[in-house]
C-alpha cells in the first residue's frame, strides 16, 4: 500500500466568539492554561488511532472548514504545550491559535486489497505523526486518506497531556458535528481546568500516592535492543464474540447478583492468558494497570460530561503468577473489581490534595504513567474504550465500520493491550494485544479457551 501525501497544512480556528477556554478565536491575545494535576500525571505522549468509512468520502474542504469551526471552541487543540519558568517549570497549554495539522493523502489500493486492516507497521501510514515533515508541535494531527474505491480513513495523533480518551473522543465527535452543520456541540464542552480540581482546605491525603501515580526520579537507563531472537513485538488482534464475552461474564461472576463489566472480565481473561504465554515463574508478581474515569467518581465538585481535559487515574491489582493461573477466572475478576472500586471519589480527591501539596516538586517525583515501564516483563496494561462512543463519529456520510488504536513508537509496547467494541454494537469485543513473537503461539492456544489451559508447574 503506497500512501501519497497531497497536502499538509496548519488549520487555525475559525474566528468566532466561542468560549474556547476563555479567549475568542482570532484574538491577538494568547492565554496560558496550566495543565492540571491529572494532565501532568498522565502519559506524556501522542495517542494515535484510525477510523475507516465506507463511501462516499466528504469533500476535504468541508472537513477543513468543520475542523476550523471545532477548533474555535476547542482552542486547546490549536495551541501548544509550553514550559512556564515563572511557575517552577510547570507546563501549560498556550492558546495561541497556531493550529492543528491536517494532511490529505491517497492510497494506491482499494480497501478490499488491504482487508482486514489491522494495526501493522503498514497501517501506521494512515495516521500522521508529530515527527513528520512539516509538523510544528501541533497537539492534534489529522490525516484523511482516500482509497481507490472511495472509501476513506481518518487517522489522528492527539496529545494525551491535553485530554484523556473520553475527551479525545468528544473532540473528534465535535469535528464531525461541525462538518454536519450542527448549531451546538453535544456534549457541551467545558474547558475550565482551573476550578475543577482545587485541593481541599485543609488538604486530606488519605492514600499513598508515592509508588502509585508518582515515583522517585531514576537515572535513565539505556534502552535495550530487543529485536530478534523472538523479541520482536507483534500485535495480536483477538475478536471475542458476544457469546464468548457472555461466557466470560458468567464464569467470572459466578455467585454474584450483579455481574462484572465486560471490560473487567475481558481484562481478567487477557491478564491470565498473557501471564501464561510469557512463562512467568510461579512466585513472580504480576500487576494489571487499568484506567479509572474520575468523571463518574468525583462529586464535589462534579466533573461535567463535556470536560475537555484528563480525569483518569489507574487501578493496579496484583498477585503471583501461580495464584492468577491456578485460581478460577473469577479470582482475577475479583482482584480487578476490588482495585477499581478502591479508586473512588475519596481516592481522586486525595490524589488532588497530594499532587497539589508541593511534595512532587520537593521530592523530585515523576509520573509513573510510562507504558514501557508499567508493563515491563511481568505486568500488563489494559486500556478500554468500551462505553466511549468513538463509533459515533460521522461527517455526514455515515459512521465508521472500523475504529482501531495504533501506536506511535517504532514498535508497540509489549503487554499494553487495548479493548474496543465491535462496530455492530452487538456486544463483541476486539482486543489488540502486543506480545513478543516467542509468546504468540502460547497466547493463541489460550485466548479462545474458557477456562484457558495452564501448566501446573513452577515455571508456567
């Protein structure tokens, strides 16, 4: 598949009186919006993804005009992240209307020639990168690629320090709404990063956040060359049918009045399968990292549905490989559910109080949210967009028939899995699981089995 780029331009916000975080688009006055404690604790990286649509493809002019209209309201995506020396080097979003990147491209094949489309190195050319020629530090980069059959792909790379998955989705949906001529955005965007996460007076740090969201700054280690000898990371795409997910929920929730969620049950199953495929020793501790959305947990004040920044922390259930693999599936689901329940409103407010106390700066702490470090060798990260309406993106010609995450690193991070719903909305789940090539066969023999086969041995 050859991708030819025809144009790459910076799209600035349309002049308007939209709220846009406080200053009308087109104003000569720039404004600094400090990153919140949630923004600073989150992954400092671009998060890419790809949507694929059936024909007809909308005109690029309409997509560009809609993007400009969206940026007039969501001005942070047209800004830049800067370091503010006057605030001890803290970062902020500079609302300077510098613009978002829009790339127009074509593919020399019909979509059927590359179906099924999966997050392979070839597919990475369907979304832009902050390292591409012409990129200028944009926080939102978009690419429209037309196939010979007039199907089209929309790829994005958006900075995680600006927004979490939910806010990224609502921003993209707003772009589609603008292209369709909507008079207002739904949900209504809320840009107030200053007043939502104010520490309590007096502060009340009820939980330990050192070792959870923060850690001591360590000396950077030289990256290991892990390519070759089975250490190449390859993406495994696993499609769990609605029936299989129902069986997982039934197995994991046995004896409970209320079943665990599909995300928790699939995460529990993957945790076991990846652990078995890696061949960990029985006594080794394995940990699962799973995001928890604070929008539904913080109530004083509540976080509006349309909040446009980060409001996510993580649950981290842990146990030994032996306990995980030699106990029923419900054991893993129980561990996950208990850990997620523990990241409640009290925990979120405790995090705000701790992160705002000055301890992070005094002690030289840094974020733990670095995927390559979170999942190193024994752990797994599961990011889920089940329940986040990415499939509602519509530019006026219909919703996508495929949405998939990709990656911005030279190869995907081993053990950092991603869950998305099947496009038909029927309850199936697609899991994208990066694994070392040497573990692929063992994982494949496990992932569609219930219960998965395990080896009763000291080394699993």
